[in-house]
């Protein structure tokens, strides 16, 4: 399971840990990802997505069908 949101395309970013002495070491900022099942009314089936919290808010705002179509045209869906 790769750490990429299937709706928004968000993935891990790289940054620095900065200590009190301003010494910098590399670190990774992971995405708030979880696996969630949705009932897709238009296709009459259940689908399971790796989705971020921002992706869930997008689905709540525009609807599942519109979010999936937009993600598919941008190439975020791998199914």
C-alpha cells in the first residue's frame, strides 16, 4: 500500500527536523491516510479507497461520483 491519496494525490513530503542548536536532519511528513469503503450508487457497488482526511472532505463536498471522475482524469486512481 503506497502512501498516496487516491482522491487528492497527496503524498509524503520531505523536510527537516530542526533542533534547538539549529542542527537540521532530514525527516518525512506523511499524509493522514486511512482505508475507507464507500458505496458508489451510480455503479451499484462498494469500493475501497486509500484516502486522506482532505480527500474525505472533498467527497463530502462534491460527492463520490464527481470526486472519482476528477481523480481518474488526473491519474490518481490506480484501479
